[in-house]
C-alpha cells in the first residue's frame, strides 16, 4: 500500500511539473538544448506591451509555420511589459545576457537580445 501511495504521489508531482513550464513551440525553455538563444521583441499594435519571439536555431519557414513566441503553462502567449521584463524572465529560466542591439523598421524598433544558457 505504501509503495502504491508513493508511486501515485510521484506521478502526480511529475505530471503537474510539466504544466508549469513555459514553452516555445511545445519545448520547455529549460529543455532547449543549445548554448545561445536570441530574443526578438516587437511592440504590440496600439499598446505599450511587447511580444517576444525566441530564435534558438530551430527550422522555421513559411510552410512549417512554427510558433516562436513563449507560451505559459496554459498555452497562452506571454506578453511582456518591456525588454527588461523579458530579460528577467529569461534569466529566471536559465539564460544570461550577452549583448543587445535594436533595428528600426519603419517607425518600429525591433530589439534583439543574445543570451546564453547559464553554466551550472
């Protein structure tokens, strides 16, 4: 009986731990097996908030239409208050800042932050 209870507790714990992971195209941020990622922030239309895409070298084309935005545990896209908000979020998820630059397209700034996975 005790073994059954422990097994049930472990299954529940591991089952729920996956629900709280932030993901990019279904892959948890902490499980992306690369040294570097680039976060690209763009202002949302008629808002002070930003959407952030993650580029970790994944294949992405018009035909595959992969989702490169960060999703929360419920599958909803995460919207950030600023690039610093996104930077803090990435830091909490195991990445550290390397460098940044902005490109202006039309009247919109597009922010690029290069990050690498923290060494443990």
